[in-house]
C-alpha cells in the first residue's frame, strides 16, 4: 500500500507495547523490546522510518524515562520521527516530555467519555501536544434513551448524521485535537470525512453536551490498562535487565 510513491503522501503511525506469549498478554516497555518492536515494524511495513511511533500502553514496571530514552535513540538514528503516548497519566506525559518532546497523546475523549478533561487535556495544552481521540462512540451503537431523540433532531437541523455530530464535537475542541473513527467501509469513511464540514456554534456545543451529560461515563471496568492505572516507578528504581 505504501509503494509506487505513496509513502511520501502519508503520515505513517504505528504502536508498540503489547505482546503475547503462549496466549498471555503482556505490556512491555523495556529498551530491548522497544528497539526490537520498532525494527520489526520497519521490516513489516517495508519503510526506513516511522513518522509517529506510539507506546500503546505504559509499562508500569519500567520508568517512563527508560522507555523514552530508547525512543529518543530511535529518533536520533532516523528510524522514527515523532513519539506518542497512548493511555498515559498527566504526570507520565510530563516525565516523558522531559526526556524528549511528545508529539501526540491518544485516548478517548468524546461526548460520552469526558475524564480526559480532568488532567490530561490541561497537561497537553501547555506542552503544545496534539491530542488524538480514539473511538468516538457513534450514537447508533447506543441503547435507546430519551436523549437520542434530541440528538437526532439536532443532527437533522444541521443536515448531518448523529455520528457526524459526535465527530464534529471532537473536531471543535481545537485544531490540535483529532478524532480517530474506525471504519471498514468506504461509505462510512466518506461519512466520517463529511463530519469536517459540520460547524457548531458555542451554543450548539453546550446544547449537545447537555444531552450527553446524563449518560457520560467510563469506558472500561476498573483495573483495565487505561491511563488511570499507568503510573511508572521512579527512574532511580531501575536496575535494567
């Protein structure tokens, strides 16, 4: 897909950090694995450099400074251009940024999941980081609630679909915020792109948020590998392997 001159036309992003051994899932951020994962991705993708390389999940056994140190080396070697974090706490983002600039942070920020506003968004903004909102939920996937009628009516007024309205809400959070909608069909891809043309006034943003206020909540049960459970040890504790 990246042959015949296409590589120069795309920004390539991929992740490392989750591995499986004998069917067991493990989160890993030690330097040797970071490098091996990058080398393997370069080979599979058939490229010399990855534009944006994310740590998919933070390894809570390895100080973030150690993981970032190896990523910084990969930048210096020209194997990756930019570094991103996924599901990281505000303090982890700051510690990582002190080693090497973090270009992007990824986790869900949607009408239905607003906890990123507590610490993550305020941390990213002063650092000038881009924020990628993964998995904005589309309204068609939710159970029937009274608020759906009001959201559908608003979408009809705006001449868009309810899912485009949800994506537009994310777009309007700032030029450094980008939603990552999943799709497997061209028609849905085109609909997602069409959300860029949906313009919302501050009053409409507030109206939409009021509809979703009663149903917003957490994405996962407690104990899952999310940013709330991703603090890493202090650098002084690292003995290496």
